[in-house]
């Protein structure tokens, strides 16, 4: 009769995880890492867009009308109403990106193809 825990795919008693479990956990961690890296890149792009718009709006008349997307709805405002909100959003995004591990770590470590040669 077979001992419990000795079946195919099960972890050996006292030995830790099976190979399938290790691969599964690795793939899950890699997927999570890719999602985080994607979100970090998205936040960086959004920060750059905010900066560009703020720089542009500072050069125009404060009473000029402009349009802003709020919750999927396009609203009409003046530059003097929109500029403080954009600056606040930029600061919040900047604070958030500083709390993330930057630069995003590579998906796979980069190793040299050949080890360095030792001097002769």
C-alpha cells in the first residue's frame, strides 16, 4: 500500500514544495511583477502628461476656457479653475511613484553569456 503524501505531484514528507508547486508560485509571482511594472510605467506616463499640460496652461490667459475629463465626462472650466486641480493630481501621482520601487526591476536578471576571464 502507498504511503500518504507520496503520490504524484505531492510534496515529499518533510522536503518542502514539489517542482510543480514551485513553478506555479514562480509564474504567479512573475505575473504579479509584470502587473506592477506595467502600473508603474502607466503612472510615469500620467505624471509626464500632467507636467506637460501644466506647463502649457501656465502660458495662457487664466480666464480662457478649457476642457477637462472628470470621471469620463468632459466638463468646461477656466484655466484658473483647472490648474490647481492638475497640480494637486500631479503631486499625488509623484508621491505614489516615489513609494514604488524604482527603477522597475527587470523581468529576468541579465547575466553575461560567458563568465569573465581570469588573468593569465
